[in-house]
C-alpha cells in the first residue's frame, strides 16, 4: 500500500455502501469455503449464500467452547504444509486457542493491522518498545510485523520487569510504548517508588484488558503522553481495532472481520448504539475459517463517519465480558464491578494488582482477597467497604500482599478453586 498523510489504506475511507457490498461478497465466499472445505463447519452451514448482511443472523453462532472441543485440524482448511506460522491466545482463562496462518494470512494481516498502528500515529522511522509477551502470543510477533510493514523500528523487550523496561527507555528513548493496559499502572508505580522520571512519548498503546476512564486519565497524566486503546483477539487477530487521534471509539477493520452486536440472552441482533455482545466473522482468513464467533466482549457499534474521515465503524470501549459474572455464596458477583470498587479504594493502584481466591469447604464458599494498598487502608476497612457495596462478605483480606505478580502480562484476578476441588 502507498499510505496517504492521514490513512494507511484507502479502504479506511470507503463509502459505507461500498464497504457493505464488499463485506457481503466476502461473507458468501467464506460460506462457500466452509461448506466445501471445513470439517469444523460440516453440517452446521447449510447455505452458501446470503442475499443481504441482515441475513447473517440466520447463520449459527460459534462459541469458544466449540473451538475448545474441536481438533485444531478440524478448523484448518488448507494442507498442513501450507501453514507458515502458529500463534495462540494468552490462555489466561483456559487452554490457548491455536491460530494457524498461511503466508497469505500473514501478508494480509500485516497490511490490515498496519492501518491500526498508523491511526495511532506510528510512522516510518519511529521506535516502538514492545512490552508484551512474545513466543506464541499473538500480540507479539503479529503486531511487530505490522509495525515493521509501516517502516517503524522495534525494541522487542517482551514481558520483562519494570526496572528492565525503564532501563531500555532511558537508553533507547522510544517514541511509543506498547503494553497490556494494566502494565502502564505498574510501570508508573514502580517509577515513582524509585524516583525515576520517565521521558515523554508520542503515544502509549494499550490492549489486552479493558481500561477505565479513571485509569486512562491517570496514565496520560503521569506519563504526559496520549493513550490509545486497542482491541484484538487471537481467534480473529490482534490489533483488530484501535483509536485514532480523536479517541472517539475504536475503528474496527470491518473488511477483515465483520462485526455484529447481539443480545446476550436472546441472541437476536441489536441495532447501532445498543450495547450487547460483539460477534465477529473472519472475512480474509486463509488457513482457518471462523463464522459468527461470540467474543463475549460487551460493546456497541457506531457507523457514523469519524472526525478523522474514516468510515470504518467504531466500537465503544469494551465494558467487560458476559462471563465476568460468577456465582458465590448464592449471589452473582460482577468481577468488572469488583475491579472498579477496588480502584475507588486506591486510584493510584487502580485496583489492578489484586486476586480473589474462591474455595469451598463443606459446601460453603470462602473468599480471600489479596491486594496491594496504601498502609493507611487496613483489612477491616476494605471488608466493610466491599460489604456495603456488594452486600457480600469477603472472609479474608490481605492488603499488603507482596506475592502478587508485578509483571504478569494479563493479570488473572479470579482464582476459582471450586472447579479444581470438584475434580478431586
């Protein structure tokens, strides 16, 4: 592609009618391949054609559990020798999903994800410090390829500790930092506790976990740099959506993945602006097909043109996940709400460095919260605060826990031992 001054690719500013025509054609091509080539979709896809985008809701949904139960080779639709690379999800909730990519997949991915990085302000010659896990994790290499496609340069720092990250920043002075959103909070905390003054950056790019407006403000204020939210998932691709300079929603590359919003209960399609569960259909994947994949992420869609000129639809910031609700002591606990409450206790910590362990003894649930909080907040105060807000008793609270991982790339906040105990 030959990027313009503002856009990487003219596909970002297509008239909506042209974009939708291309999407319909791509969906029908995917359906034809699914019927003919896919073991996974055999018997599930009964039509090889829809006549309008609204008819996509007649197709069956695909869930994470469906993929978990399937063999990798049931999902692959090319010869094994045609798979050039394998990538995977972070595997923080269950066994990782394996993404099998052909050379064509990688080429298309590079150009598609380059759009997201370009809208964040990344340009040729810029230096990007990647503070994310590499190896199989999609956020590492696949984003690096896209950034290098633009002509920018990489510091592949990986998920090393904050002291090492800061040492690299001082020596190399990167233009952008890239990390799981919560890592910026830990970075700030570490820098302040060691009296390190960090340089100003062109941008901070965060993804992996939802970032609250409170956290965002804190990050931008402390690092004196603009923060850009990014969204992706291994089942489709990393870096799939991101913010432009106006920070008014995340532009999703909808010619690469067709987005829908459905009601989490009825599974019926919702209209523009209505909040529900994001469903994605991969339109340009070569090695694997994925039709109407239920992400479980809660968001909404905005189809109006952005002030930046892009016509790609925008996702509202991810609010949470449908499966963030767990049942404890006979009650529903929304873990996203719990996280926001912990952030109220300590805005500096923003409630990011915590873990709730749930166990069961003689049929009774036991909750233990481990969290790092300022010394003036004692365990009894935290227990009373959460009791009032949640109408739920936390049995144990450790407010000065030093065993929590500081540089975990995707913090696992809920440790439910009841599932393990049931197997014993």
